[in-house]
């Protein structure tokens, strides 16, 4: 019998064999990748990242820490030639270098006409489009925020690489945003979608879009997202009636370019129940934070299908070590406020109301309405459905359907100008701690649903 030991295989008699590495299957490129939710969903459907772009160091560190797949026999996270920080780096010269490197490594990857990169995906930073993100920032014309023009950079990379399919993802606020306070509602969307339509006309892509809701794809959030999808005309010609553009001029789901709903959203009790440590309320009440305030081992065995998804293999056992399950050390007043919300109807009692952005008590079960929340960057937006506290990083990650094996790098949280920046003063840099990385991510299960659909399209086309 052979045993897998990193780079070698070891037989029972101690003899070692070097692993043989197959060429990459289903190559994809992820721009503005964040901590990697979109890539992970695509990987779960069989795709392999061959180039990643992410500006923030902590988010990029998280992305790379979770990717040990091999390109030409070398681990992807070690291949700096395939990592990009600023998307502006990805000009013709740099992309040619990437293509040359991949081919020298034995990967038969081709960019340009008849290129064989299966998917190029990306979600440019959305703070300038998001109603929530903008409300928590500073009043400034969105035309002045550099990140709001990054869709142009993404389009340029698509034009060079010529992937078989591409996917643009962003927030619902993009549909109604103005470039300036006196601008026309929806003018940003017209420019963004118009750019991808022009790309399609000039470079041979059919382009459609759809506003989808993550709750329809197995994600415990409402989380509306704008998706623009494009398919290269030569691929479209090979898929028969799987995609029918005549069904609608814009709706990507009706035309078959994006998937319709795949599964309902799980209830929070089913995804968090195994993480509930019954000692936490008393420790909060007694201010017992000696030695840290975290649960280091799973307090319960994984029982539901969702819990087993988050905790594969040995992790499903009770008392197996758990990571990122550290609690906020709330003040006595905050604990009292949260307990009052739990004891009442979820509303904030009058004596606890502040000017702070409203907090909500999470529901144990969604009911017929389904989830109405959208996790963003602040953990104290929501109160746990059973305990007077905000969610841990691990629970926050489960809201975005990251499995518990996923590692997060950087600070746990931060605040003020470090997180929000100050566009009014020309300060656009933001810290991206773990909660923010997760909140900014594409939900893994949503990405996986799109990826499986793209895989079906590519298989139908003979690839």
C-alpha cells in the first residue's frame, strides 16, 4: 500500500516514489479574488486557479494559504509568478510572461484567440457601489473612488486572455448607483454593463446578466448579487439548445448562461448548532476572560448534513480542535442589551438605543420568508440567536459557506478609518481583517452553483 506524504508516496516497506503530476484541468483566473470564496466554489466543481489577483496583502495571504494545488509540479501558493497584487500589473507584457511561465512549467495554457482558459472571473471592490459600505464611509462622488473603475481593467484582461467563459460579480447597489450626487440613477450600471457588451461585440462573446439571491443557492443569507456572464461565440456554437439567447435579451438565467435556483437556504440552527458552547453566557456575565475567550474544541458532534459539510472527516467528532472560534469581550452594557434582544422580540430596547448602525437578532429558523440578512464586514451587526454575543470568525465564515478547514490570515477585526478609509480626504486604503475578508467574499455555495453550470456548458461543448 502507498501512503501520501506531501511530495512523495511511501510504500509499506519504506520505499519512496515521487508523485506524478497531471496537467491542470479546467484552468481559471480569479481577479480581485479577496480571500477566495469564488475560487473555492469553482474548485469544488473541478476548476483550478492558474492566476490570482488581489491587492490586499492579508486577503491574498488567506487565498494562498488555502491553495496547495500544483502547477507544473510546484505548489501554486509558492509560484509568485502567478500571483498579482495590483490588477494594473496585468498588462500585455505581464500576461505574456504568465503564459510563457505556464507553458515552460508543462501546462499547455493558451491566451488569445482560441485560448483554452475555461473561466476568468472577478468581483471588483464594491465599497463605492454598496449602500451599506457607502453609508459607513464618507460622502464623496463615486467617480472619484479609484476602485469604481476597476471593471475596465477586468474587461481589458478578458480581451487579452479570451477565456471560454467569464463572470463578473458585484452588489445590487451597482444597478442604481450614480457617478456623482447629481448624476442619473443607474448611470454606473449602464457604463459597466455597456463595457462588457462592447467587449462581447468586439471580441466575439454573447453577454447576459442577472440579479440573483444567494439564498436560492444554499447560502444562509439573502445577499443579492449582480452577475454578468459571457460565453465565447465558438463555445456557444457547440452547446446546442443548452443556451438559447433568443429567450431574453438580458436575462442570463432564462437564456441558460447562468443557473437558476439550486437549493434552499439552511437554517442557522442547522449550521451553527454544533458550535454552541454552553459555558459562554456565564463567562460573559462574570467577565471571565482569563486565558483568552475562545472555544478551542468542538463542543458537540456534527449531526446535520450541513454541519458535516463544514466539518469533513475527523473534524465531525466532538472535542476535535476548532479554529477561529474566539468571542468578543462585550461590555456588561452590551451583554445586557443583547440579552434583552434575545428575551424580547429582537428589537433594541429604548434604553440601549444609540446612533450606531442597527443590530439584529438572528433567527434560529428562517420560516417561510427565508433569510433576510446580508453579512458584510461588521460582526456586531448581528446577535447570535441563543447567546448574548456577536458571531465568531468561524460562524461568520459559515454564513458564507466556507468549510471549517479554511484558514484566514491577518487581524481578527479592526475599526474606524483603518477599515473604512476616508475617500473625502483621498484615503482609499483599507485594512481588511478576517471578518471583512469573509464579508466581502462571494459565498462559496453560490460560486459552486455557477461553476457546476459552467462545467456543464463546457462539457456540452466538448471540453
